[in-house]
C-alpha cells in the first residue's frame, strides 16, 4: 500500500509544473480559432511600419484573434508589400495538418528559424516584433493557411492568442 501511495504522490508532483505554466491574460489559454481568416475583400491600403493593434483594453499590441473569430491585423489585402515573396512556396507546402485541432509544440529556435517535428519555419521580417513573448522551446501553435498572402501561413500562439505570418522552410 505504501508503494502505491508513493507512486501516486510522485505522479502528482510530476504534474505540478504543468499547472504552473503561464497562461493568457484571463488566466487560461485562449482557444484556437475555428478557422483561418477569410480572404480580405476591403480596399487595399498602405500599412505603416508600426501600427497599434491593441484595439480594446487588455488586448495585445500584436495581431490577435477575438473570441468571435475576427482576425485583428489581417486587413491589408493581397498587395501588402510586407508579405511579398520572390519565390512563394520555395521549399514546398507544409505537409502537416493545418487548422484547429492540430496543435504543434515548438521545440527550438527563434523567429529567424524555429522548428517542431522536423519541420522548419521562419517568421516574416515584418512580424518579428509581434512574437517577442513567444516561448520558442515550449509554446503550442496552430497553423492556418493565409488566404491573402501567397507563400505564407499564419501561426497562432495558443498561450497568447496572437499570430504571425510564417514561411515554411522544409523538413530535415
């Protein structure tokens, strides 16, 4: 009986770090959006190099997704020069699953080159400042297709509720 209690206590203690993980502003991880953003249909417009995306009190100054599925910051259209690639899909298309229900845990790197499961990506240069708080060795992301910017995906950070444009660099 003592051995069973010791094993149970050990398992309980091993799970404590998971309970202590940092969560979103409301104390829990925001749920991933059901789907990626719709294609932008409004007027195309120039975007300043630094714009304020904190649209409501307590919201991050980074591209983020509202509970109603609105993708804040994904409103510039197909001709946004920040997301033009000379060679879209240069390393092929990401062969993994995209969309809600397909979470990937980051295991290393940084904005210039990060990876999980043998797949490598980089954050769009324009978006690097939006991922300052990302934990590159442990955060979970969900990848969505970007309907407006050819060659890009959107990586949604489930802990922070923010997203950035990412380019697939291939696998090992």
